[in-house]
C-alpha cells in the first residue's frame, strides 16, 4: 500500500498508508482500495501531500520524498 506524507498547518508531517488520496469540499480523504475511509483532514488543516518513495516506503529502495503532489490553499 502506498505511503503518503501530509504537511499540516501546525508544521507537522503525518504519514498515512492509503491506496488513494482525494479532496472533497476542501477536506483531504485517505481511502483504502475498497473505498473505506482511513483518515481525513478538515479544510484548512492540511497544506501539502507528497508520495513517500524509496527506503522509507519500502526497505529495498533509497530514501527520498518527491515534491508535493497536492497543495491545499487556506480558505479565507
């Protein structure tokens, strides 16, 4: 299962294993392959999402995290 890192507005990085990440009404949702909700972040509570690759995602690789794939803009 892919591993994702979610940068929150508090400056922390949260990791989640999920087959799919999507946005709905500004919220970020982490879903399993079967469509089960694994984790959710409210609008304005997340900033960036990146896909974790390499050693951190699988012991056989080399560690690095790619550039953000999703960017959340704060609501005003």
